[in-house]
């Protein structure tokens, strides 16, 4: 007899989306189960479901309000959550990336402030970031790798006012997460470094070399090291 | 079908290829994007007999002008503008014949942000994840430069049966209003509205002004806000187009079609699907008044809007059949 999982929480999110989350007390379980739920939903695509956006512990499911409704999508989500596991879709082994990062003042405008809030020196904050073992939980906007596992004394707050233009390659942190900005753009996260690598290349058949589940560490480099890399596409190679 | 060029003789501040956006791309981290005013874009295409998701031109600010090599059928929608063909005024929100060698010119408007020009046929352009819509963040700019020649594959060769070369149409076109005063925006309540005491009443009774820091990522509004008590970090989660966010600063943000897909700010409401088109036309200085509606009312409004597009599509086909356009 397969174990039926806890039912999911489904709440309306505007007139054409629902937010699905897993009501488990443990964050790791919530994060793990929502990834499994996402795979189920995308494999079966309930009628009228048009797209999904992954959050760390939730899944935004958008639907076409002309062909379905909140009630129908909620019903479909609950049915999917209760299906026994078919055992298909075994995860591929995690790849490991060591991503070189510049931490100087120009590349890391929020570093001193973040360190101050955490009661650390800037060097101590860098050391904490570099010893963190990150795991890619999802691809966020513009295929940005969203990572879990920031090892700081407590979660990092977002900026009071979002920045409107952060350069490509910026390493940004908030909460216990890190993300890399693939293209210049806005963010409410704290900018604490920058990698000289190209993270996303839309002219490649596979615009990114990583997948959810892959592991990432950041390593400190200087300007000379950054100049040698000069925008090279990020690959798994060169991992120590 | 025949391929020929339109020469772009003038462009706005930002003139791009556009369509209704990417389907099924947000699961890959790419926002659907597409025309900020989806209604105007869909209507422009339907008016020239295209499918509503065909590639068209979106232009913001300044003047857009072009000269076709052969006769083309064009519809201009979006922000109220002065539209001329060969210097003579023509109407917006209608199919208009632009004869070979004549210039169509669309002049800037104080009442909205974006105009749409659809041409009967298929405009040739690059695609990214199946759509011609730009994604500037990902380096897919789709910008149309002054002096460039864009290629159209067209079936249209004029209306030989019409009494005048410029046929007059009387079509049931759902033309939105662009009032000079504050624009009413329907919204449904969001998950954090109950957590911030008084925000529901505050938003409903206040006027918000679009600031010049607004763009296709989101409209940043000046006006009163309240913040949740305590400063718990919200775990990053997906956010739909139209979400009304309260960041830590004293402003209200309405997310646009090129939003960052995940965010962790309190969400107090969501602009309804039918309100999004109007938000896509709200430029700096524009005042907005939010009005809370039930989800059922929002769904009804979406169905009504869809019905008006279907009626238009049917009417355009009947009108074109009656005029018996010559086909290439």
C-alpha cells in the first residue's frame, strides 16, 4: 500500500493563478516535495494549466480563466498530490560547480552593509559565503540559478529599495539563498560579488550548463584572475 | 503570398517586433513577456485579418513611420495617436490601406504609452522560445531601427470591389478609453492583505501616481502604503503578472509582463487580467485608482473581453469576404 502524502495547500493567487505549497513542518521536506509535485503537474498538465513558476517552497500555477477556474485547478492539484509515486523520473546525479567570484568594492556594493548587519567583517562574510555548500533549487528569472545553503549566522534581509540595474554575473544573497544575475537587470537582493563567467547564453542550444539539484561553491579570485576568464561560458570543467 | 519590404522611416524611443508573448516559458525561468497592452495588440492583428498572436510592431514615444513597397493593409491601435497616410488623417482602430510608396506616420500621444501597428500578413523576424517578443534582459532586443527594411509576407492586394480605395469599415471594435483623469484599475485581494491591517481600505481610498522609474518589469507607484508588522523574510515564491507588491520602501509596485518571476515582498492584491492592458498604457505621471473586485467578477470580465474579440474576428472576416480583397 503506497503511502499517501499530506495533501497540498492551494490558494487563489489573482484571477488566473493558484499557489501550491506543502504543509510540512520541516523546510527541507517542503522544498523537496514541491519539486516532486512540480514534476507530476508538468507531466500531466491539468486542463487549462498554462505555465508554472517555481518558488523555493511553492509552485505558482497559472491557468486560463476562460477554460478552467480556481476550483478545478485546486481539485486537480489535490488529486495529483495524492497519486502514489510511480517511481519514474529518477534524478540525474548532481554536478559540481566551483564558480570564481570577485568580492571587491566595485563588484560587491552591498557586502560591507551585509557584513555589518551580521556582525562580521567583510572578510569574514566572504569566508562564510565561500564555505557555503549551495544546491540549485530552481531556475529563476532569465534562467538564473537560485540556490539554497547560505551559511551565515542568520538570514540576510533584502534591500529596502530594489536596485534597478545590477550587472550580469552579480552574486546576490537574501534569506539563506544565493542567486547569480545572468543579465543586467533589477533586483531586491544584496549584491555581494560578481563572477566573470557568462552564466546564460541564449545563442547556445542549451543556454545554461546547470540544472536544479546541482551543487555550487564560490571561490575568491582577484582582478587578474577575473580578466583571464573574461566572460567565458560557465561549464562544469575546471572544478577542483 | 509574396515577400516585400516596409522601409522604416522613423521610430519611437523604443520600437520593436512584438507579439502576445512566450507560452510555457516561465517554467524555464523566462517571463512570458509580450505586448504590455495585450488587448490593443490582439485587436490590431484581428483588424487586418491576422490571428491575434501574429507578429506586429510596438512603439513607445516619438513617431513611428514606414513606407511599404506594395499596398498593405494596416491597423493602428493602442494609445490615442494622430495617424496619417501620405499626410492625410486616417482613423485608428480600423483597417487602413497604405498604398505602395506612401508613408504611414503615427505621432506621439499624451494619453498612453504604446501604439501597435499590425500589417495583414506575416512579418519576418527572429524568435526566441517560439516568440518574437523581445526579452531585453536576455539580450533578445528585437529593436527596429530607423532606415531598416522589414520583410512582410502578404496575401493582400487591395479591395477592387470597394467604391473608394480607402474602404470605410464599421466594425464592432472594443476600443478602450484613455481618460485624462485617474484610471480605474480592478484588482482582487492578495494573500498578504489580511496581514497588513488597513491596507485594503487604504489602497481603495488612495490615488497612486506612476513614477518615471517604471518600465516593462513593473510600474512603481507613489502613494500611501502600510507594511506588515515584524520583518520576517518571506520565502521567495512565484509572482504573477499584475501582482501588487509592497517592498520595504514606501511605494507600491505592480508587476509587468517582464517581471522577475520570483519575489519575497508582501503581495496585497493582483490587478485583474482585463485591467492589465490599461496598466500597459500607464506612463509616468498617470494616476491610478484601485477598485477591489471578486474573482468571479474578474473571470466574468475576462470572458466578456474574450467574447468581444471573437465578435470582432467574425465581423472582420465577413467584411473582408464582402469586399473580396484581391489575393497575392
